[in-house]
């Protein structure tokens, strides 16, 4: 099994602590797959901007995006 260092919310300081707090304030949970980028806050922000762009401005409805994600994960044998 691979082990990737992540910074948990209770250990976070500075910009990362602010990022986690903003997520909580917005009612979001920071998933483990997202925390993989916790050592690089700029990367986390870039991922958020990308996800926001295809969620809010995309051509697909939420249910269709979820279907694409489900099939992609199944084909990749990924439990996320």
C-alpha cells in the first residue's frame, strides 16, 4: 500500500489552515483524495478552481457528471 504524507486539518497552519477553514465555512468536507495536495496549497487552489469551472460552467448537468465519474472510476477500479 502506498503512503502519501498529508496535513490533517488539526495540524494545518497558515494558508492551509485558512483553506480548511474556508471549506468548513462553506459546508464542504475536504476529502482524503483532495488532502493529497495539502503539502502544496497552490495546487489545492488550482484543483478547486478547475473543479468549480466544470461544475458551474460546464455543459453537463450534475447527474450526468456523476454518471461519467462513476463509469470512469469503475473502469479504473478506483473506489473514489
